[in-house]
């Protein structure tokens, strides 16, 4: 069923005249008459009674008129919604963010993106790399920002954004507070709080084992805020990325021997076409000025 035929039908309903309806729809009267006849053939009955200069709806025409109007209204709404989406008005965008990434590095980016693209409604979806990869592949999120202790699968396009050191977090008054840096070999015998969502958890455990360092696992949690609060409360130590220290009173020092870094990247599905909103976000992320990682002097004191 041709949408133009429906539009012609509704024009005749309003004008009650085939010639005037043709003028309104910018088609000739014979072309409009043929379109109405084709529509009548499709529905299986007459839609109009033509009596000289007067045109009347049949009972079938009166029955179908509201339905045809609904179809046209819905299609018009679809076109308008698509236009707003393509013009980045009222567009939705889902961005996956690894749950261990702190907001420090992204507040400026998000503020700038919102200022430039006010019509895009951005939703942040937290998760671990495995779950974000699944959501990305299934199309439930548009892009992801995450890190991995191993290489990403070939099905993804990966754009490195910045590097971030791991630091050791411990409470005020801890014996390591006098150090400028902390070697992993110095951690033997410490109570350790395990961050279950840390993508470098196994890598860090391997480094400790290689150096004969035995840690006593006192608590484990998926919640970053719980771990940091427990560290601040004197229940143990933990490794965290340098831009994650947000709890007042938390002491941090850079880890050395060896230094441990992670690379935070923008990840998309290779070959997948972006929506206009996703394309705008990807371009903003790539154009953003990501500074080189360095341990700020403030982080070598008490985190504020």
C-alpha cells in the first residue's frame, strides 16, 4: 500500500473534490484518480461515490479514514523523529565506562561535549571489561572506554587515550607513609583489600608472587568506594589507579619495582557504522587533549 495513495485519499476526504485534492498534493487530477482506484482495488471496495461535482465517502471510506489518518500521522512522526535524531536533537547515546575508571579525566570532556551537543542525551553504563565487550558487540552500548591487562579482540577498533599508573593506597600513619615510592617487595605480610573488578588484579597478584610477597587477603569487594573507605579506616592496603583516589584521608604512593601502568582506550566495534550521536562523541573523545600521566604532587600527600 503506497503512502502517497493514502495521502491522496485523505486530501479528497477534506476537499470532497478530486481536482482540488490534486492541486493540494501537486499531482494531476487523472493521476490522483488512478491512485484512488488502485487504493480501492487493494482494500476491495469503493471509497468514494462520485456524483458530478460532489464526492461522498462510502461507508468503507468512512470506516478506513481514521485508520489511514493514523498511518499518515505515525509516518510523519517517524520522519520528524528521524530528522531530529540525524540533526542531533533529542538523540540518545549509551557509553560504556569501565567501573574502575575514575571521573577525574572525563569531567572536562563530558562538560565540553554537553556544551557543544546539547541535543544528545548521554547515558553512562558501568561494567567490567568482559560485560562491556558483550554489550558493545550486541549493540546495547554505542562505544566503550576501558582498559585491559591483555590485548583486545580483533573485532574491536581500539584508540589509546591516556596511560595511568597504579599506586598503593594505605591509611594515615602507615609505615609506608615515609616513602616517596613503594616497591612491591616492601608489601610482604600486609593486610590486603582485593578489588574484585580490577582488570589488573591477576597481573598484580602475579608480580607479588614472583617477588615472594605474601599478602593476607582480609576483605574483597566489587565496590570501589567500600574498598577505599576500608583502607582509610585502617583495614588494609590496596592497589588503585592513580586517578581513583577520592576518599579523604587516603594516602597513596607510586608503585615501583616494577612500575605498573594501564592504558585507557576508546573501544568500538570494527566496521560498525556510527549513528550521528556516536560519531560526534567519538570525534570529541579523539580530539580531547588527554595529558600524559604523571603523579601530581598532591597525590603524594593525603588525597583531598
